[in-house]
C-alpha cells in the first residue's frame, strides 16, 4: 500500500497500491480492491461522550451495529433514518419521576446499573435504617422481597439471580468481585473494608438489614441486595458484601426481611 501526496501536500492524500495521485476533487482518495475503510468503532456511551463533535463527524456504533453522523445538533443513524442517540445514556444521572430523586448510573459489561441504592418510599414494607431519614439519603431504603419486586422505576427492574451472576462473573468471579463492587475507604464501611477498590463503579454500601421482627442489623459491616428470583416459598436469592472480605456471597433470605435494592436497566 502506497501513500502519495498532491502538489499541495497539506491538502491532498492518496492511499492506494497503484501509485496514482489523489483526485483533484478529493482531500483524501482511498483505493483498494481487497480491503475496506474502517471508521472509529465506539459504543453508545463513548459516542455520546465526544466533546464538541463537528457537524459531519462519522463513527460506527458497536452497540447497534450502525453508522452514525453528527448533524450539528445530534447524532443520527445513517442506515436507519430517523433513529438518533437517546438523550439519556448509561453513565448519566437518572431522575425517578415518581419522587424526583436522582441516581448515578454505571455501565458494567453489558449491564447498566444504578450506582446507588434505591430510596423510593413504597406504600408499605420499606424502611430507612433505624427509621432515620438521613440513613436513607446515604444507604437507601430496606425493602421486603414483595416490595422490592415492584420498587424500581419504569424502565428498570430488580435484577434476577442470573443477572447478579452475570455481574460477578464479569468482575472475575464471586471470590474477588466483591472488592471491585465495594465503595473504597472507611467513611461508610467498617475497617478494614478488605480488598475494596470499587473498580467497577458499583459503589456498594453496607446498608445492613431489617429482620421480620423489626430489628435493624449490620450497618457498616454488610450490604444485602435482593434478587427477583425465588429460592423457596418463604425465601428469595440475595447477594451480600462484607467489610472483612472481597467476595460477593450468594445466599437466600426470608422474604419478610428488609434488604437494599439496586435497579438494573431493562
């Protein structure tokens, strides 16, 4: 493959294997009989994150397998006329229209998670830890399993047991994924908050739990999160992070217990 330049070397470039000069009308003239031209391949988050894109900028969206061009105000699909990149994408703040509370979000592998525990007050069966509102601002609310099933806002849902496993597998497996999911430091976690790096951006917090008798436990030492998957008639699958290890533990809890909720984008 040869690269040649026109008389004005700042204006015209030819890339080919026949040594021909660039066409007078082209600033870049690419010729090949056995290879194509690849535009930058980016996911939706990366495309939306381009700072001050120029009108006419072209990229390939790896999420939708489509070409997008920037028309000066928004990204528009080249193949599917009328399709545009959504105004909201994972990594942006999400505002729950039910109570106007906002949550940070994070893309982890193929999944989009809220990066904060849900703090939506259901009509019943959800509580702040020790019934203190300030705890809700930090750790969210604790929900029974039945309340958790319908607590997430429209477009989001309580993750299934399999979806939790997808997360931990992506982060290297349950034996080490917990450290990548825990908030760093000891502002909220008890010492030693072993192995916490939060490299995933999940920012897991030790919101504790509420048992069916109404007793609150484990704030600072453990975080419990419901899945939508039943274990038995009285129990459901959950995940646990603990200050003393870097694991994410899979187990079951009584449906009447109160655990934290993390919502997953549909």
